[in-house]
C-alpha cells in the first residue's frame, strides 16, 4: 500500500484514516509533483531537497566542464540549475530570506 496522509493544520487531531480498509500511514513531508511539502508548510523540506539536487548538478557540471565548449555553459546552467530553481517557485518561493540562507 503506497497511500499516505499528511495533516497541514495548527490543531493536530490524530485520527485513523482508512482507504479501502487500509490504514493510511501518517507522514511529515510528502513529494507532490516534484515539490516537497512539509506539515508546517515551512518549505524547509523543499529547500533541503533543492539544495541536494543543485549540489549533484554542480558535481556534474564540474566533471563535464572541461569537455564542452565555453559557448555551451549557459545551456548547461539553464538545464541543470535554472530548471530546478524555477520549477513551482510560485508555490514555495515566498519563504523568508533567513530560510534560504541556510
């Protein structure tokens, strides 16, 4: 059973939720359409997820940089960095500068 549930509310009432007689597992964060959503809607899970994704992209860039012409650097940036940063930013982009600086 891959179904899970998440509660995004101030008052956390613990209830057992079932779907087709299967108890749904409670999770504190969930990945939905490529965006990590935590139960507090603080977007810390998304920024951590994005940080890890961008770090792996940076490693790829460092490894292949010497094998591609300098004219392709911008295409590489757009495909490996900018696409991840801008994806669904209207949802999670309003977080505070303090959380982004972590």
